[in-house]
């Protein structure tokens, strides 16, 4: 796989884990292929499975509100999931499913070369940042890896369940933009 279209074609016909038998549509990442900010969630939900697009439905509206609060649009970011197929009943992804699907995320990250990676929720943070990541305590904190800064915020579905998380997540998104701008000032060439 060397191009975005290679990844899309592989994902579209992938049967590397049992979720290929229960999914309706695989959900490839969407957004700008030159984005500086990459958002990574755990897996597509039920509506995403029906439409084949990430973050549609109620969680998507929350995400749009968060982006709007810091003057970002979906066209300037890239958003994807660790799993490209919906786990039945929205259960947590199994380790073997994450392992089977992870190469797609690695290729997306390799092609994009983001300045900032934002994990949406505990599952993504524990897979990408640290296995013992505590989203309640650590959201909004930063880790650096090579030329990339990593952080995590509450998943939009957690905000749907507990709207009191909205304001602190908006503050985290403002910091994400500030960090992106700081990194771009330090080294404007990707
Ligand atoms: S979840 Fe990933 S590895 Fe499993 S079938 Fe879907 S695309 Fe393939």
C-alpha cells in the first residue's frame, strides 16, 4: 500500500477479522490528506456502519460543535478510527481486531504525517498513547513522539452521556489548535 487509494481499496474489501462478516459498510477515514491534525477514535458506530462515513449522527454533531468552538472545520482535519468496521452492539474492540486493523491506521499516519494526533476517548488513548491511560485524569495532557504531539480528549459519545464534559473538552480543543500553531511556527515544512 503506497497511496490513499490503495488503503481505501484494501479496507473496502478487507476480511482480515470477523467484523467483516457483521459490518454493513467499512468506514475509511475522511478529511484533508494534508491535515496537520489527525483525530483517531476507536471504531465506527451503528449509523457510521450504515453510511460508511465517520462521525455522522449525534456524536458527529457533538464533534462538529467542538471543532466549531475552536474555528476548525472537518475539511482541515483528518478523522479516522482504529477499527474500520463496526463492532456489534458498540462493544469495545477486541485485541485481535485491533491488531488486524492497525496496519491501516499506520499507513494513514505514514501518509498524513500529522503534527498533532488527538485520541478520541479511552480506547484510542490506551492503544495509541499508553496502555494505562486514564482519560478522566489525563485528557488534555501532551506526549511527544518524534515530530508529533499526542493528546486525548473525551469521546463525543461520552459528552452525549454527560454534557458537563463539553466545556472542558472545548478547552482541550483550543489547546490542540494552540499546539498545532506552535509546532507549525517551529517548523513550517512537513
Ligand atoms: S475491522 Fe479492520 S481488519 Fe477487521 S475486517 Fe474491518 S477493515 Fe478488516
